[in-house]
C-alpha cells in the first residue's frame, strides 16, 4: 500500500532527524508576530538567483545559542560578522533537529 500523505512524510522526517542529529541548545524565541531585537553572529550566508532576481538566506546565532533565519532580497551580509538585528517572528521551524526562529522584515546594523 502506497500512502501519499504529507503529514506522514513529516513524521518520518522528524524521526530520522532525531536519530541523525543532536538536538542542540537552540530554543524558539518569541511568538509569531512578535518584534525581536538582539545581537547575533551571521553563521551562514547563502545566495541564489532565479528569474525573479537574487535572494539571500542567512542563519544567525545569539550568545545563548538560539538560531534565527532570514530570507531576503534586500541586502548582502557576511558570515562571521556580528550584527544588531531587529525582526518580526514569521514562524518556528526545526531543521536537522535544531529549533529555529524564522524572521521577516529585518533591519540589521553591523556591530563595530
């Protein structure tokens, strides 16, 4: 019997991720719609191009080890640099068994 159910696929993925990856210390921060402000370090910066233009995807970490993500077409940031970040909580996600707070409408300033 072949079942094509997205919910089952998600459950299987979560089980596999818990077996393969350590949970880490990151926790979800805020509630959806909350405006957050914090100092973070850019851990990963990636760029992609489509017919709609260039898009950037960032993974940030705060001093407590909480992970934040942000996708934008607005500006390019560098890995390893500390930033002061203001953003709105879009959703809470889990990637490879690590809790992530996805942000939108972010404002960033490099910390000197």
